[in-house]
C-alpha cells in the first residue's frame, strides 16, 4: 500500500521537520526546533477563520448561481467549495496545527450548507416570481430548516464529506525545499541564537 502523503492530524510540524531533514542531510536538532518555532510563530488563526469564511461565502454563492442557471445541481461543486476554503485557510492562516484543519473542514461544511440554502431560496424565488432578496429577508430559522430538508438528498452527504475532507487537509501549510532553505538562511547557515 503506498504511503499517504497527507500526515495525520497534529503531525504537520513534525512533517515539516522531517521534510527539512530529508532536504538537508546536515540539519541538526537545533535547526529542526528553529523551523518548528518559526512556523508556529507565523500562524494566524484569526486570519485563517476570516479568509476561510469569505471563501465559504463566495463558494456558496458561486455554487448556487451555477445550480440555478444550469437547473442542475452539480455535487462536485461542493468539493470545489471545500478546496477553495482549504486554500484560503492555508494562505491566510499559515497554519501547521490541528485547529487550522478544523476551521477549514467546518467552514467547508458551512459553505456547502449555505450553497444549498441559497439554491433553494433562488428556486423558491423563481417559482414565486419574486426577488431572492425578498425570500432571504423573509427567511427565519424554521423556514431555513424546512428548505434544507426539502432540498437535501442522500448524495449530498457524500459530497459534503469530500468537501469537509478537502477543507481539512488543504488548510495546512506546505513548504517546498526552497522555502525551507530560505527559512534556515541557506544551506550551511545556522539558526539565529
């Protein structure tokens, strides 16, 4: 069975250290610790959450618009929402710890649910020949729940699951050998003391 390149939750900092060790045979424990400390210090949970939330909103709107205009719900677009959210969390948060994956997965799920809700509202608006803004302004939690139940299908679980997984796994910072070398200040440079 081939090795899965995606590390287990919480193993990302350790993976970075191992990658750095593989990239530079002479990497010592001080350099590995320096990399772990530097990566941890660059993380930003707030930026990850904000960037991921914006991506989830944009992804939901795009998915709903495509569904309404094509009159066909393309389930794989849910996975696209998850990928978009994961990359946003990774880009803005620079995370290597588990909470970044949880944010990515949770916001991917929220984006998918919002996409389905917006689709349902748009279809109701089309049937009633009113503005989607009117439907959204009249929407309360009970009505939203009823719409979600009415428009939810078993296949949605599959696509939501893929979206959550992509949102989770893509939320973690990945470093190339060149980035690792830059962080270490060159091949033979020692970390600052």
